[in-house]
C-alpha cells in the first residue's frame, strides 16, 4: 500500500482547543512509532490517513466534547477495540481491510466512524480472518455475518448462527437433507465463506 498522505495536513487551526491541537499532533507519530506501540490517537490518526488517501479530503471531527479523550472518535475506536481486539496491529489490519472491502470496492462514501464499528462488518472480519488465524473454537450461538445471512435467508430464513449453519452443513455432508441446502452451501463457498470454520463450532 502506498504511503499515507502527511497527517500534518489536518487543520490544527480548526481545533477548538489546545488539547485537540496536541491530540492532532500525535497523528504524525504513526510513521515513526512501531504499530504495536500505537495508542488510541494513533489508530484514529491512521483512520484519518486512510480517509484522506481515499477521498482526498480531511476527515471532519465532531468536537462533541471539550476533552479529546471523551470525543466521538475515541469512543468509536474504544468500541471497536472491545468488539475486535485491543492489539494495535489487528486494529490497523482491520482498518486496511475495511477501506479496501467496504469503501473502495463498493465505492462508498462515509462521513463518520460509525460504519466501521457496525457489528455485522466487525463479525465478518473476525470470523473470516481472526478466528482462522487463532485456530480457535467458534461459539455455536455466535451470529453469522450479515453477508452470510443475506445468502442463507434466500434458502432458510432461520439460519442465523454458526451452530445452525454447522448443523445444516453436516446434514449436507451426510447427504441427508434437501438439495436446496446443498445449493446454499455451494453459494456460501462461492461467496468466499470459509466453510472449514464450521468444523470448529462448539
């Protein structure tokens, strides 16, 4: 990926206080501090860098709180960390994937970070990449990503968890279910869904 545009382009004169000026100054550190040492403001700085690189305009902050640490943007990154991981390297990888798969490829325009913390999108990344990397078991009650449910709903509106899909997949393997479900599994695989993850459903 090409180098992000210089985050000193953020208009510090537009900051409502010296606290925000210092907050924005931290953005410049993403090019010199190892990713694994990034803090919340560095993650936000990286998101802004990708935003600038994608749209050629600066991300607009809400300035909804006098303290940057209690701002909307910090809240969203903390929310993402709780949903996904506190590890900066994982958050950076997620932001890269988010921009590539959900913004650039879909030619979507966003004006806030809320879309990035959508549960369906986070779960899609989590189960498609993180769970595969960790080789961990998958809770059978965990909700399927939205894009997977969009496919299963065309065949069976009640298939909304990993446990339900795993059960159907086993019946398909045993040739003990209607052909329509075989078609559903084929379409899921064609869409890029890693069917092997169902073997880890507990």
